[in-house]
C-alpha cells in the first residue's frame, strides 16, 4: 500500500507566502556588513576628507576613537560599533560622498573642471559673471562679485591668489552640491 501525504498548507497560507515581508535575514546581514565596510573605509580618510562629508558627531567620534586604538580586538569592536552607527545613514549616498571626498567620483571631477573654467572666465571678462549669475540664481551675487574684484586686484598686484581660490570653492559648491547621506522618508516606509 502506498503512503499518503497530507497537504498541511491551506489556501490562506499560500496567500501569506505571496506577500513581501521585507528583505531576508541574510540580506539584512549583507547590508550591515557593507555599511561596516564603508565605516572602515571612513577610518582611512584624512581629517580634511572627513570634513567634506557631512557625518554625524557620533560617527566622527567613533572614527576618532578607532584611530586612537592600537589593539586589533579593540579596533574590531570599534568597527562593529561604527557599523551599527552607520545604519542610520544611506549606504549608496555615503559611498558617493566618500568618492567625492577622495576625488574618485566622475561627477566631482566634472564639477571641478566646470568650476575652474567658470572662475577663469569670470576673472577675464565681466559678461561671464553676469552669465553665471543668470544661469545660477541661487548664488550670492554680492559675494561673487566681491571675490571676482579682489581676485583681479591680487592678480594685477602679483599677490597669492587667495580670493581666486575662495571664488573657486564658491563656484564648486554650486556646481556640485553636497550629498545627503541620510535616508529619505520614502525609503523608510518601504
């Protein structure tokens, strides 16, 4: 006689299986490991590069503590804490911010070149300043014009280009706005 197998699943169980209940535990673990790896990469950045990334104070403190520690075990535990703190941030946005800070981002390099061209054009002609202001209404017009004037005076006097550098930083910040590393509201609801 043949054994009979009973189907213990009901129709209600099949409907529940079709509902998405979020990422699997393995996927969540992979995501946490990726964030911890990003945290470890943050520990290798210089203080100047870390300044370019808008990190929360608790993460900056954890990075400083990691750099202070010498014991391998203590560093490993600190990396785990850093990974836990990184969960409040958006991983891909942090990756983009790191790439921008280290100069590995194509968008950052393109913005760098655009800012240099715009600065050089503004220092050579007044109509370039007007065109830039028309193209970028969010710019502080008074500060931009003042920097252009002082940079021209410095160039004529043979002084170091302090204002030209500041003008470049202003244009670069407009060309490449900072990355928002915090997750958006829509991501939390999904």
